C-alpha cells in the first residue's frame, strides 16, 4: 500500500509542472484574446468617428477611450486621410505582456485595423 502511495506521489510530482503550465497558458491566452477583441472594437469605434467627423485627433481619442481595459498610454493609433466617398482606415497596436510560470515572460504586439467609407 505504501508503494502505491509513493508511486502516485511521484506521478503527481512529474505531472504537476505540466498541469501548471497548461492552466496558466489557458489563462494568459484568454487574457490576450480579450485584449485583441477589445482592440478590434476600439478601432471600429475610431474609424467610425473618423468617417463621420473627419478629425484624426478625435478618432485617436475615441479609439483609446473605447478600450477601457487597456492602458491608453500604450495604445498606438494610426489614421489615414479621410476623403469623402473613399475608404479610410484606423490601425491600433498594443503591446500585450504575458507571464507563464515555468515558461517565462514575454510581449506580443496585438494589431487591429478597421476600414470604413468616409462620409461627406
């Protein structure tokens, strides 16, 4: 009986790092996906503002404010010119920092682009 308990403890000790890596990997992937969806939503709001107002500064401000869960100081927004009847574009990038035990830390740059026809 003691041998079986010892074997189970050894198996658990061998599998624990893999399970921890898997669980934290899933959590970090979920965080990254949430940040990506938020950034995509923000660029859509920003390009809508640009298409309506034709004001790039206002579009940048709307883009940053439409992502409340992200640090607005780290969001980089680039806009195109807005010519009536032509498509215009807003692109945003955000450095996402992740940390997974036993795997390490890192940064992934998330990008989102939205295009809309500019109003007159």
